[in-house]
C-alpha cells in the first residue's frame, strides 16, 4: 500500500512564504507523477501543480504560476511545493497525491491527509 504524507502547513501573513513537503512510501510504474491540490472551505478541490518523478516535467495551474514551484528528490521520494507571495485566497487544505498525472482528481490514486495553510491579511 502506497502512503502519502504531507507536512509544512501553517499560518503565514500575506506576502509570506511556505514550503510544503510530501513523502511517498514507494513509487510505482502506475504512479509516475506527484501532484498538489488544494481545497478551500466550501469549495471543490482544485489542481495546483504536478511533477513527473523521472523526467521532472511540471504542470502548474495558472493561478500558481510565478508564485508556486513544485520540485522533487527521487532519492528521498519527496516532493516540495514552494509557495511565495501568498495571498489570503490561498488559504486551504493542501493535499499531495500520486498517480498517472494530469490536473483532475481522477488522475491520482493515492492521497495524503492534507496540511492546512492559512494566510492572514
């Protein structure tokens, strides 16, 4: 069973930065991508970014481009989401997941429990 664990959330002021981490217990041939999603209160879970384990190719949601950066370390089975210039509207629970890639929930098989990010104005 693949397990996904996020960390690094917290409370930050607007304009600040946070770095989220995500560790997966094992990588498989059917889960070549690691993705980040987020869910704000009362809203649907939305795609943030994804990265391919081997090639390192990334896709980032439009709202995150220029502010959020996804990266990975294969040797540590770890993915990071560096978030700069945070805004109050970035407040959400951030989830990490592993799967076939893409920008929809259905593209990912194994999910973490999420980590809360709160941005104060």
